[in-house]
């Protein structure tokens, strides 16, 4: 039986890591937290569909998916 793998999609539906999948939802969320730090200086994530998303709300706009 193949092991499940996970990935994280940004608010615009793009994977946050084109080179990796994660062995658990927990690891995927840890990767999300690292990715989110890229936007700390500006204080928000700029989304094509949702505009400026405050970082405190960013997880609500992303998805962890099974691949």
C-alpha cells in the first residue's frame, strides 16, 4: 500500500513547494509556516483572487491536499 503524501496550495491554488510533498498533514503545515515567513516583512500575502490577506488569516485561505 502506498503511503499518503500531502502538499499545500496557496490561496490562488498553486503549490507552495514544487519540489516536495510531505509524509503527513503536520509536516505540510510546518512547511506552510516556513513559507508564510517570506511575507512577514510586508505583513500580508497578495492574492490574485482575494487581494491582501493578513498573515494571521493566511492558513484559512490555503489548503492541505492529499497527492
